[in-house]
């Protein structure tokens, strides 16, 4: 997206047209377009794993699961969530969604602060949103903020099952971290192997 030479803010219409023409994805925040950097291997694995688990568990339901190529519109801001689930969509535009039930972000060094604070607070203002989820890629930890509990956060670790109350499903944290390379995952797998050997002996 080629930004205007003047420093005026970009309208949602200009942004959407620019994204159709651009080879690089941008987020629109307070009228400013920000190019998105490429993601790490762990980031991609985590996004793909949680997407796959949700899609399998939601098969046959009215809910649809989207990955990072689908935009989320919040007022006049536009984001690309790593994963989101939409159950009751009232927006007919095929390039963005406005009524997600769940938004999931995999944290990285460059986006951590924004995902944990400003983006989370903006998303929590979406009437349809029930859960906002942050997944660590450098350790085995998932934080879930729940509207049903006044946006209180809950933490889940390897060996736990994360409960998505709004969808009526739960997913093993171990499955979300499948093939992810970090110290927590390595330690967890080693412990499981030791326990299996002890049980077999």
C-alpha cells in the first residue's frame, strides 16, 4: 500500500482499496497503515495448530474459523488476527469480519505490547466477542480473557485443556504446541517419555 505523500489519515475505504492492490499486508490503526512483518516458524505452527483444532471441533456448527489473511474491522481500525472464530456474522463484506466470537493472537516481540493492551481493549469493545486469547511462542503458556467473567484472564499450560466456554469445546494445550520448538515443550515431552517408561517397566 502506497501511503499518501501528505500525512493525512487514511480512510477505511482508501485502506481497503490499497490492501487489494498491495503485496504486503497492513493493519490500519487510528488512520495510519502499518506493514506487517513475516512470522517465525513457531508462530506459524501455533497459528496453524489452533486453527486446525478449532476447525475440527467446530465441524457441523454455524461457526467458521479464519486465519491471518482475513481482516477484522473494529470501528475504523483493521487488524489481521492470527486466528478468529465467527459464529454470527452480520457483515456482508467478503474481505473483513466485524462480529467475531473469539480472537486469537500468537505473541511476538514486535507485537506483544500492542496485542496485550491496545488491541485487546479495542477488541473487547466488540459486542459479539466472548474470548480473547494470547498464545506465547517462546514458552508453553496461553492466556484467555473471558467476557463471561468480566474479562478476567485465565492461564493454561502444557498438560492442561483450554476451555472455550463460548463454543462449548476444549482443546489440549499440548495439541496447540505440537512440533513447536521451545524449552517448555521439550521439557514436557521428556517428562511424558519418562513417565511412559516408568509405567512400562
